[in-house]
């Protein structure tokens, strides 16, 4: 199990008040956590820092745009 006790969760500065947000914890050494902001005690997706960086780069490049 991954220890997220020291995770510092943050939302995007582009978040709004509709409750459709995710939170990211990228302050940990070996893992980047992702969770639903409406359910902070719920499940967390865990990515390697390298995998997270690749996902963010692909998103910025428009890879997932329809």
C-alpha cells in the first residue's frame, strides 16, 4: 500500500464551485496521487512521477482532444 500521509493535495487554479474537480498530490518522491475532491477519504489513483509527467504533456499537446 502507498503511504499518502504526507501528501499535500491541491486543486487546479481553474477549478470552479461546481464540485467537478480532482486534486493532485505531487509533493511525494515516488508517487503522484490523484483523487476526487468531493471524496477526500475515497480511492486514490497512483502514478509514477514519469507516468504523470507523460500524461500531463500529452494532455497539453491535445492528444486526448476530440
